[in-house]
C-alpha cells in the first residue's frame, strides 16, 4: 500500500508545484489541505464508534435493570413482552442475514475449498458506509472536467493519504487485544470481517495511487519514464514494493487460499505486512503522511509487545504451564492446562494455545470448557497450614475440548494416540483469556444450542447460571441445553464436568438437558436417564423447541448457539420468525479465519 506521496514523483513529472500534505491542488480553487482528508476518515470512524458505544451502553443499562428486577420477581412478565419496534429492528437489521437465511454456513466449492460466508445486514450496512466514506473522501472536489493536469495531483495525494490512514484501524481490528471488543461488545469474528475489508480498501487505494502516478507519467513522458523512475528513484521503488505487498496480501487473503493453507498464509501475511511498512516508511520520507504510519507502527508494536509480555508473565515466571492431552472417543482430545499463574475466567472466553514441541510458535484458538483449582500433592503430613499455604499448594487448571482436524490438531492427536495410556504431557503457553462478550445474567430464560464440540462454549454458562440461580445472583429461571452429537460415546467428552453441574444445589429446578443423537447404532443407546436429562434420536426441530420454551417463558429469552454454520443459521431463522411474539435475543458464537 503506497501511501501519501509516491506523489513526489508526480511533482517531478509536473515540474513540481504541489506540497504533498498541503494546499488545495484544485487548479487554483481553495479547498481543505489534502492532508486533512486523513483526519476526516479518522473522525468519521471515531464518530461511528461513539454512536455504537452509546447504543451498546443503553443496552447494558437496560440489561442491568432487567437483572435487578429479575432477582426479586419470579415471573418477570414485563420483560417477556416484545417491543414491536425493537423486534422489527432485530428481525430485519441486527439479526438478519444479507439475503434470506444463509449467514454462517460456508459456500463449499469442494470438501477442501470454501468461498467463505455472507455478512449480516448490519455488517453489510457498516461495510457500505465504510466504502462510501472512503470513495467520497477520495473523489470530493476533484476537478475531473479540467483534464489530467488539474486532477492528477490532488487525486494522487488523496488516495495515498487515505491508504496510509486506513492502516491505523486496520492494525487495531486485527489485534487480539482490540479494545473495541469489550468496549462495544462485538466479537473478534465481526472485527475480523471489518479488518479484511479495510485491508481491501487500503490496497485498492494504494493501487489507485500508483495507477494515477503511472498514468500521469505516461501522459507527460511516455512508458520509458515509468520504468526509469521505478529503477532509479528510491521513493518510487519503495512505494512500488509497498503497493505490491499490500495488493498481494489482499489477494492471498481470499477465503479459498486462506482456509486451504492457513498457517502458510499467516506467515506470509505477517511477513508481507512488515515488509510493506518498512518500504512505506522509506517512501514517505519528508511527507506529513509519515505521522499516520508512525501511529500504525506504534499500535502494531504495542499490541505485539502486550501479547508477548502476557505470555511470558503468565507461563514462565512462576513455574511453567503444562498441557496434558488425553484421547477421547470420536477423534477428540481433552487438554488440561495446569497454569503457572491463576486466571480469572468468565463464561464464553477463549484462549490461544502454543505447544512449541508440536507446532513451534503457531497458536490456535480454543473455547475454555472448564476452570477449577487443582491441589498439588505434598509429602508433608500433619502440618498446620494457613490459608496462604493452601493457596500456594493449588494450581488453576483450564480444560479444553478439541476435535481432530488438520495441521496442529492432527499432529497433536497422533502424538497423544501413540503415547502410553493415550495420554501425554507437554510444556505449553496459554495466551488469554479473550472474548466473553455475552452476559446472560439478566435473562429469565436461556436456551443454549450446541453442535459437536460447540458444547465447550456452553458448559461454563450452564455452571455459572445454575450456581447463580441457587445463590440468587442471576435472573435465570429456565436454562435449557440442546446438544446435537453423533454418538452417545461423545458424552464422554464432557462427563467429568457435567457430573459436577448435575450435582449443583437446586439444579433440577432450573436446568433441562436435551441430547439429540444423529447416528445411534441402535435404539437402546437412546434412553433418557431422567426427566431433566433426555435423549432423542435424530436432529432437533429448532422451531418446535423454541415454541415449547415460549409457552413457559420467564422474562426475556436469550438463545445462544455455537456449532456448525447450518445449525447457527437454522437457530437464527427460528428466532427471527418468533421475535414479534416473544422478547428474544439471538446470540451467536462463531470464530472464522
């Protein structure tokens, strides 16, 4: 992405005249300095964030009031009734797919190649606004009617400056420590979508910047002058390399290539970004646009440093974090992390796991399924121990449930499967926790849909809500888990955790579990152990289940789904169809790369 001035080359082609960050460049007409357009795009983005923050804060205040009311009121009838204007807005904007039903289900060209997913209507509106703002700022006041000599200079400067400025939000949205995630309550998956489109916009502006310079150079001096400038001018050469890097990154980030070769893509992506920034820094020497790039580099470096500091501090300073991998039925693994330092884990959070002996420096995201202290065995007997001594002899453990796929998980599964007892231990680095944007404490009715290993996201919520109900800390009065799994053997994935949940005080009053077995070997495998834990063959009818919950609904209903794209889309559709008759909030947990 060649930023600000590759522009200086146009100066030499024009015989000089216009200052890269300065005045009008509109053929003598006064206008805002070209450098101001960079400030305009940042102000537009900040304004959009401020508006959404106000909206998010109003929802949080409403949820807090709803929770306080729910603690003292068993029926919560007022909050069960839908607001028809809000229901219309959620049904047609917030929760709506771009077209009819499909959002999270990928477009598959083959078993190995997919074309990604479609954004929601809300996300599409944001993207249209982003594209329109950049286009308007690029083209505003450009005197195209006066010919190339008049419009080349301001358009060249404008596209370059905007291309550089867009790298600031670009690196913010790419970071795991993106401050907008907790501030606005939007998931990393959503910001990752905006990051990809910002990259495309910035790359397009950079390519346009270079194309305008080339067109003007050819117009004034012919094609030979273009090649001569690229090979003999440091400014032009470095700008050309930066443009190639950013355009190349945008092309390689297409869904088929990104998903088919993700680890290779990630290495190339980071390397190309670093190369582009270095060459762009040289290219912008003497330009005011360099200040924007400096801000980008500071933000990028600070986020990387924060991640490195967190990894070292939490995994190395006070002992070492260990990962114990245990083979489970259905080509799954339970990974138990014994942490060097304790974490404060909330339901819905995830972490990034590094196992250097398996995958060097590569990390992979996994939902946290369970967290609890684990006592360290000591040989000392009969000693009086203080509370501090007891805490010293405890290590926090975090458990993950991982399904075997390709790459890292495949290698890890093979290593564990060959080990004695199909159990193996590694030195590991756990980075996190991240996420946890969904707060279910204010909902009187909570319905959790899970598919396969998506159950890992829901288990902490179930534990938290059942405990909170017994202690009078949450509004929840009905919690229903609907889990779709292929075989009863897969119940082993969560057995140690669900046993603890089922033993919780007053669990039977609030929790109901519905298990749907899609591939039972015989009918005897599908037998309900109790009235509150039921098993069914086949797949769930999402609409029927929601209708049953609406009949007995208490307060506002939260419907949270974590599973395959098709399951998420089915649940989304069923919720949208019922938002006019019931107060339903649809929540989705997805992580796309």
